[in-house]
């Protein structure tokens, strides 16, 4: 190839990228080919499973009985078309930002002066996590709220997740995603907005808050980016904890220590070798087992659900999310955010804008209020709940919605 050809191709590539970022917003719908659903059912119906674990508790990981219950229901009773119809009934769109397709739901309220809000999911989540909170947020008067509590809601799919594009090059960490979300909200015409999220969605919101773009008025979080550094160091090293801790703080330290010792295997794999995980891209049952093993309390809930229990999540809720990962082949691409991330999972980021925090008891740790006050000098709201866990918006949508409304009342114009 001569120099002229190279220059021509480079110019064409630049023109393509500029066209991609021209601000166009395209309607989006999704319909899974029936042959893919048939193939999924075939695979789930005939999995190659290992022998039962050699212990009577989940200390070795996801138990065989739970996987068998999940696979049995997935193969015989589960219907993807139900959630597909719910997704397509919402206003879905795609736009390109920084050369990458970003999918998002954009549900506007009928109420005047509604506050724009961008809500972000985490791993192993998706837009399905937030679908239960859309109508209560945009239509509060139908759900026990006031018109003055209304939001215009934007729910994007993280890069490499769901219906968003899969980055072909490195660099799409939380910092870049945070900037993309600001660009998205401005593209939608919002010059003033709030943000909310859990897990990676909380990380993106927290990073956005640290970046402090002038359009962002405040954030609402459920993940504890507030562990004091001296406590984090002591817990990780096994050294003595600082003196004078309350019982609440000691419980948080105990759970943090258990997490560091036994609960981050999945994160270590995805943060170091995400491309190695071909097995979960090839086996739907393997993918399901990997996804439901996020943390002890979430797994316990999911295990009870597939054993016939009634919980905040249903079997269909759980399989809707897993099936979305399978149909979009995002098992590996979604994992790369762990590899891309450069921020600590629990460290404060010196956020100086208003922050609200919801402390759910079955999150990895239920962060004490004094930790939140120290990490966030402009803490405008803190609520400690007696039920709910890692998937708060999905599992306890009423509590999550009430917190979001209360969190931003003082920040409305």
C-alpha cells in the first residue's frame, strides 16, 4: 500500500468517525431470532455439569442444586419474549459517542419541571435492573408521589453491555464512560441533571461527581465509596483496626474482611484476564453460574428463588438479565470494565458536589453514616434500610424510588 492509499484510508476513517458522532439519535428495537432462542433452549436442556460440591454450604461456589433448578426452569418454563416486549414498549434509542454506539432508554415525564436523571446499571446487570423504577420516577402521582417529584429518566447500557457497542480498543473505563454520559445528557438537551446508580453504575456516577461537570447537580449512590483509608489498609493487611469504632463500623469491617478473603474471585479474574473467559461465552449454564455468584447475600437470595422461595426478585427477573447477556454475546465484553478500571472499589474520590446515599443491609457492606459524612462533605441525604441488597433498584424498587425522590428534592430549581 502506498502513502497515498494510507492517507486516503485514514481520511475515510476520520470522516466515518465524525459522521458517527454527528449527534444523530436513532430509535431502537430488539427481536431475538427464534433460531437463537431454540439453540439456547437446546444448550440449557443438555448441560454438561460437574459433580456435586463436597461441602454442604456455598463455600465452594454456586451449588449444583441451584444450577439444576435454574437450568430446569430456563429450559422448560422461561419465555424471553415477555421481557423483550416490555423492553420494546419503552422508548429505546442508540447514538454514537466518541465513536461507539451507546444504547439508552429515554423516558420523559408528563409533569412540568421534571428533573433529568441518568441511572446506570452495573455488573452482572443491565437496563433490566432499572425497568421497575421507570414509571414511578416519571409518573410519581400514580405511585404515591407528588408531581414535583417527577424525573425525566435516561438509562444507558454500559459500553460492552446489552445493546451498546463493544469497544474495539482499550480505554473505556469509568472515567471515559462518565464523560460520555455527560455528552449524552447534553445531546438530549439537558443542561442540568442528576445521576444515580449501583455497582459499576455507582462507580461511573461517583467518578462523574469527582469530575464535577457544571451540568451535574448531584448523585445518588448505593455502593460504598467511603471506607476510611486506615480501615481499608487494616482490613486488607489483617492488622489491628483503629480504636474507638462503633459496633456498626466493626460489622462493616468484618464484612469487608470476608469480602477481601473470599468474595472477589470473579473480580480478580475479570480485572486481570477477561479475555480468557471463553467458557461463559460458550455455555449459557456456565454464564448463569458465573453471573449469580456476585456476592454471598445476592447468591443466597437467588438460590432461594430457584428453590421456590418468594423474594424481591423472581426467577424470570434473574433469567431475563442472564438471557440478555447470552443473546447479545456480552459475557466477555462486559467483563473488560474490570480490566479498564483504575479506581479502588471502596476509596473516596474527594467528591465536592451534593451526594445522597442509600445503605442497604445486604449490600456487600452497609456503610455507616459517619463514613458517608467523612467521604462526602456535601452529603444531602443518607438512608439506612432494613431490607434490600446489591440489586437495590431491581429488588426493592419502591425503596429505591423513594430515596431518589427524597435525595434530589433540595437540588431542584
